[in-house]
């Protein structure tokens, strides 16, 4: 019975972890409904009104990837992305209120219908009403909007996790795809490309499942499983990217003074400032949401504190304190030289304890030098000596010993000047006399763990 309760508990955990999808499973046919907003629809609807909407024509905003939808056994004749890009773009232009979209995609149909109207009016004027007004002229576009979907990348990142124990198991998997579009505005008066914007949108797919398989009694098998899969619609992702592109085109057009809002310069400046702040953040973010940070200078001063754990001849090995000051000089993006001085306590309880000081010189290598979260490794050499007399705790510098050290850590940049770092370090001393006890051939070691701040500056 206890096993049954465990099974119910595990299944419950997995179900509640994705309860939004699990408890909204479709059970009945649903009527048609108005299409959903994307994440960027509100950006367009919240724009201030334009001083004067611009007539635009969209002949074709197409799928330029040439990709077909992938299946397990190859591919199908269904395309990977929607072929209705022109329709989505026209809807986005209409929603913004900054443009007057003109029919150009099916212009032949429009021309044919106008010819029918014109011929009918001519017959009506000739036979019945000579005062019948002529057919008004067509509007012409001051801008043409061109571009399309340029890429659809699948499986740019996949992953998951799972566990199974004694017949109980569960797993979670995810996959991320990406769609990319370009949109450009072309002047019809001289053919100049006024502006081009580039937007990408990720598409997330998730799957969570849980199962239970166990003989609970002789010839009695209990088996249960459940799961849920969520796939972000490609059409909605494409709509989101197009709407974001239209929004960006409007703001960049305001920046270049191609058009303006009704609120004038004050409203325009605020729109541009908000957009540039968002654009700066986007441009500092690499693929897979890796944030980049520009370094303020090639020099840094650091302070850190932590603990010291000895690995020596005594059986009692307690955690002592660690304090450190350091200076770093960077040579390029990846490499820097680190000079630091440390004060720490080696604590072996009642057997031995003393305060030590060390001076170290390290070479440090940053694995992801421009990322906001940067792992690093380092190695070097230094000298260590005791600074107190172990008998009366008076200031007394002991014999210096040569050592080498290596370590690894991670640094998180709060800004381009300040970084928070966490590190761990292994120190190998070339003597067995560090703690005044010699036992066997093994030299003394110790470990440092620290947390600190780095301040970056220019000389």
C-alpha cells in the first residue's frame, strides 16, 4: 500500500509541475474564436497615434527558407513555416495605425474588378445617366515593404532530465527552434532602401511524463502513466516576429525623422529612448540567451573572504577564515595576470592552529570572457609563511615555503565595472613542515574557498 501512495505522490508532482496544460486538456469540440494576441501585439496596439499615416504596399512577404516540415522518417510536402506572411504583415500594419495598407498581393483581381466597374459605368452613362461620376483613381504607395522569413532553425537546443527508481519514474524534455525574418522599407520615389530591421523568435516545445510499473502482490501488476506535451504554434511565433518587426520599423523611422507621432518631439524622444534601451540589451544577448557585458577597463582590484580547509598530518581539520586582496591586469579578452595576498587560518583544533599569509602570482583564463556569467580557471605559484608565534600568538614571521596553486571559479557581472566572483582553490606546499609536524613522505596541502567583488577601471 505504501508503494501505491508513493506512486500517486510522484504522479502528482509531475502533473502539478505542468498543471496549466494538464488541467486544461481539450475534452469537447470548441467553436471558432478570435485569434490570440502574440507577445508583441500589445506593442503595436499601445503605440501613440501617428501624425499622418503612410500609404504602403506589400507585394510579397514570403517564406524564403525553402524548408519542409520534418518528420521521423524524413520530410513531408508541408512547409515548415506558414505561407501567409503577407497577410500577417498587412494585419500588423493595420493594427499599428501608422500605415494605410494598399492591396498589391492580388492586384490583378483588383484591376479586373475595376475594369468591370468602369465598363459598366460607361454603358450606364451612355444609355441612362450622363451625369454618373467616373471611377475614382487608385491610391499609390509612398513605401513598399519587402522581406520575408529567411530561416527556420530546428533543435538549436534540446535537453531534459528524468529519474526512475523501483518502478517509479518520470522525465521532462524540451526543444527550442528559431524563426528569423527581415523587413525593409523602400521609397517608391527613388528606390532607396530607407530602413531594414531583423527580428528572431524562439519556439519552445516541452514534454513531461510520469509512470509507475510494479508488481504490488503476487501476479498483481500495477501500471500507470501520464504526461503532457506543449508545442508553441509556429504560426503564432511568426506573427509575433512580424509584429515586432513592424514596431521596430516604426520606431527607427521616428528616429530617422521619416514620420512622427501626434504628440510631437517629446513623445517621439521617449519612444526612441525606450527602444534603444531594449535594443542595447538585445544586442548584448548572444544565442541561447547568453548576456554580454563590455568591460570598463583592463585593470581590476578585488577583495574576497571565505574559508580555509587544511589537508595535513593532523586528524582534526576544521574550517578556518580567509581574507584576500588582489590586483588583475588583463591582456586581451581571455587572459589576465593575477597578483594577490591572502591571510588565513589553518585550524587543526587543539592539535595546531596558526595564522598564515601568502603572496601568489597566477595566470587566469576566462572561458566566456564577454558573458555576464563568466567561468574561469587559473594556476600559479607563490610563497607562504606563518605570521604568529603558535605559543603566545605574538607577531612572528616564520620560515617561507614555496607552493603552487590552481583553481576555478565563476564571475557574475553586475555592471561593466563590478563583478561578483566565487572560487575554489587547491594549494600544494612543497614541504611537510607547514604545521610543525612531519609524518611520512606526504607534503601538506590546503584548500581555499572564497566569495568576493572585483572593481574594473582604466589607468
